C-alpha cells in the first residue's frame, strides 16, 4: 500500500491512485455496483495496466526514447480519469497523455502509441486510416470495430476483450499472461 | 607338564590367553565402527543439507515463475485467474500450500492440497519441521503487487533421508562385518605370536622346561604369605662338574646334558610338581603337597635317583652327579626370595658333604659369611695374605710300610672361622679363575716344602698335588709345574699331579697333550678317584698316566663287599698289565690295609696310615720313620741322597 497523499486529493485522482496500487482490493471490497461509484477511474486504471502488457515494434518505440504516448479526444469520458496517470511509469517509460480537441488536427499515427477511441465520426475515420499503424486502439464499449482492446461493464465488473488480429495488423503483440484475463480474445 | 603347551602361569588366568588378539579385534572393529558412524553421519547430514537447500532453490524458482504469472491476475483483480494460476502447482507433489496476498496483505488467492488440510494454509506463516516456506514478491513493471507464499513438504525429503540413513547403516554394518572377519584372520596370527612370545619368555629353549622367569612368577604367586597357603617344598638341584663338561666337551655337549636332565626331571616329577631350569646347571623343582620332613627327604632321594642312570655322551656312558637342597614353604621361609635362598643354602650344604647328596634346609645353613660371593672375595684376599696352608697326608707303601709320599691338601687358615677344609671353599674357587691361582700356589708351595725338607735331609718322598680342570684346559698346569720345579731346583720325579678321572676323560685330546708334556718332563701323573668316571678300558691304555688312585668308595666297605673286592682286583690286575702303580684311598682299618696288600695294591693312604698334618708334623714323623738318629745330622748336612 502506498503512503497516502499529504494533501486532499479529488476523489477521482485518489481512486485512480488506489487502482494503480491495489486495484483488486478496492474493487473487490466495494459493496456497491460499479455504476454507483465512478467507473471511469477504474477503466483508466485498467487501460494503464493493459499498456504494460502490450508489445510495440521496436522501431516505433525507438523513435521516442522514454515516453509512451496515449492519445485521447479531450471530450472522451475517460479523459479526466486518465489525466492523473500522466507521467506514471509504463514499461520503463513515462506515460504521456495527449488530448486532442475537435479544433485540433487529428493526431498523427506516429505520435500516438495508443489511442482511446470514441464513437465520433472523426475517430471512425481515424481508425480506418490507422488500420495498419502500430497504434493500440482501445475502445470503451461498442463501436470502433478496429479496436484491439474493448472495455465492457459486466456483472458489476469491468472486463475487456482483446482482438489479437487487429493488434497484429499494427504489428502489436500482447503478453500471453494478459490474454488469459481477457473476457474474449479474438484471433 | 607338557613341553609344547604355552605355559599358563598364575598371573595369566585362562581367560587372559589371547588377550592381545582380543584387544586388537575389539579396537580395530570399534575404530572401524566409529569411523563408519562418523562418516555415515557426516554423509547423511551433508546430503540432507544439500537436498533441502536444492528443494528451497527449486521452490524459489517455482515461486518466481508463479509470481510472474500471477502479476496480471493481481493487477486486474481477477481472482479466478489467480486461482487458475495457482492450480498447476498441484502437479508438484511436494507443494503443500500456496497463497497470494495482495499489496495490502489481504489474501487474494490460495491453494492447498486436499490431503494436507486447510490447516496447512494457515500454518504457512509458522515455521514447521515438516515444511519449508518460501515467500517471493509479485512484481510487475517495477511495482510490488503482493506476495506469494509457498510451503513445500519436507516429508519426501525426510523419507528419502531416512532411507539413505538406513542404507548407510546397513552398508556400515556390512563393512564392519567384513572388517571383523579380516581382523579375526589377523587375530589367529597374533594369538600364535603371543603364545610364542609367552613361550620365549617363560620356557627355556634348551630343556623345554620353564625358565627362571617363570619360576619367579610361579613362586611369587605361591608365596603369598597368607596363613593357610598350600604348603610345598622347593628343591634346588645343581649339577656337579657341569662346568667341566661345558669347558672341555663344548657347549653342544653341555646342552645335551641339560636336555637329558630336563627330560628326566619332567618324567620324574610328573604331576607331583613343576620343574624349572633356573639357570646354568641349576634346576629347581616345586613339589606340591610335600610338607613334612620325611616327604621332603623322600623327594630329595627321588631327585638324586634321577641322576643315577648313565648318560650317553659322544658314545660314552657318563654319570651325572649333583647336589639337591630342599626348603619347605612356609616352615623354612616366608617369602619367595628367602625360600630360594634357603633351598640354595641347603644345596650348598649338600654339595659340601660330598657329591650326590641332598640336604634339607636348616636355619644355620644360611650364615652370611658362607655365601659364595663372600667366600670368593675373602678367598682372593686370603690367597694374597698367605692364609692358605698345605697339609700333607702320607702315602704309604703297603709292602714296606714306609711313607713314600704325601698328598698335599689345601687348607684355609680363616682369621675368624679357623682352619677350613677344602669343602668349604674349593667349589667357590672352581667356579671362578681363582682355582688357577690357588692351584699355582699349591704347586709352588709343595715344591718349596719339598726343597725345605731336602735341605733338612729328610728321606726322599714325593708330594702329590691335585690339579683342577681349569688349570689343565688353560695350559697353566705345565707352566706352573715347570716354573715351580725350576725355582726350587727340584727333580721332576718329586712332584706328582693328580687328575680326576672325569676330568681326564672330559676333553681327552687336549688333556692328554698337557699330561704328555708333563710326563716328558718327568712329572708323574696319577688318576684320582679312579673308578668313579667312565674310563673305557681301550682308552685307558693310551692315557699318559703313571698311577691309579682307587676311589675311597671302593675301599670303604672292604673287606666284606665282594663286588668292591672284585673291582679292586680288576683295577690292580689291569694296572699291572699297563705297567702302572695303584694307590688306594680312604684306608681306615687294618683289615682293609691287609686285604689291599694281599690283593697286590702298591700304596695306600687313609686315616689308618696317617691323617693330613702340617709339613712340620709330617717331617717329624718322617724323621722318626726314615732317618736313623745317628745319621740325621749328616744326612741333613750333606743332602747327597737327593736329586736322582
């Protein structure tokens, strides 16, 4: 258990931190349905944890020495929950959260290692464009057919599916250890 | 008594036989046993330690692998996955339980063998002699997500170790058994060696009798000084003339005599006691159940009887002579040393009273001044101080009744004990070189006396001197006689040398040469104690002698003993044939003298004819006998009748 923060933190941040440290304990101990608590920090934590089991092609990672960039539309429901995780270590790198707004240009594939896809047309177009790109696409809920990881809420739990085939198109790999935890694995 | 059996002496109980071998077997087997136990224990401990350490290492590796696999389950809070991850561990029989705690220390997942019971999971935290416990952190990406605890059973290890210990013990037992068998084989050799050593230590190699060492041990055990200890008698048997045999016939002959004596003692004593060779020519016999004087005397007789039959030596029959002294325990002495000294004293007393005698111990026998060494020292001094005297016993011609010569007999004028006969000291002198010096003195003194008598003008008599074995065998006799004759300017015919028959025969060649040299100088040689030795008739004729002196033992029972008469007749006849003279010794009665004269004996000596007297006394009697009173002065002055 990490030592508690010295100053009062917003609930989301506190939750995210706890998820980061002892996610299982928190969720298990919680007597409320997932909806009763804010579900986004849990999802954010799962996303964060999943990143550590993904293998990017070495040339992709070599371009950026010490950062792992997670791109998200700033309006995405998970964006606020992910913000506290920015700067945290992932596979020996620092997690960078790149938020884009509608005004912004769509992010370039080479700048994102992972992308939290929403259901916007722009995202759909982007994903279509990134079919072969080494970008890990994570979808929350249905939509975004090309997503390699899809989060679901089931029986008060948050589970995920993995589409290995989709990931393989972008030359991404998953640790077998995490495949075992996926609710569904699509080949 | 059996000669070849290793002696079991009182200090060796029967159970002590082979003690060296037993000791060897015991120590060899116990040393091997200790070595095997130590080596086996070390081996087992080392093996156990290594196996246990290997088990821990294996467990740790397994725990690492499992912890690695557990990381996602913990990370994503997937208990099902956690259990699934632990499940493959059931393929590992040694694993008793496994448990994963999350970072907060709460149990996340656990697994335990169904047969181990739930208790094992709870017992994980506690150390147990049946479990080895390993805990590793579950880490992911540098973060510690929880801890995995594994408990492995040591039962299998313990079971294997127990089997191994059992096998080691069986192997050690087998090795011990083989070591035992091997040492048993060595033990046979050691037992034989020990017996041989005992035999060497306690058995005299010549006679196969027990030796002095054994005698001392045995006597020490018997003379315990307890009232009521079993009484017994100790006999000391000393062979007379053994030195002569050794000196003249050589040690091989001496050994044969000793061996024969040993055989006779062994056979004669039988179960009645134990015989020992106490050294040199001395034997001792421990006679059981001989307690009173009569029995002791009987035993003394019996021991002397063993000497009676002749012994064949280099084809000649030879008679052994000896003296026996007996002392009884505990009447005569209370200790071992005293008992031996008492029996010794009795033996010397017996020797003094003549050969082939025995004596029972009497307290007065052990006067300190009579000890051998004491006498020898005193005698040496006496010789230097001139305390020795010569007495002369007349030798009378039986036909004429005239004194024709005299036998010189040595006496010791002891400052305290008075005049001592030769029996008091000659044995001591003969045991050392002193006899050579005394012999020289006797010859010189006799020659001096003859010269003095000649100066007084006494009648022409010869003087006979006794020569001892040592004088003859060392070639001293001829020198001594020659120098005495020259110094006193005497005719050689005035001196006569007496040699005992046994000495004459002992080393015949050597002695014959010495005597021939004397005879060539004109000195007469007489055979003393004739008839007591073992002269062969064929041999006698070659001997360079002039005279036989018939031993007193043949004269003693004359004239009634027909056998003696026959012997004397034969000797005289033989002497006649060989052209020798015959002298009879020990003539004490007139009928003896008359018979000897009738048988044709030339001369005689004995108490009847004249006791040993001083030179002056003899001169007086000779003066009366030989010198006519009117011619006395003239003869003394002229001295012309001497020297032819």
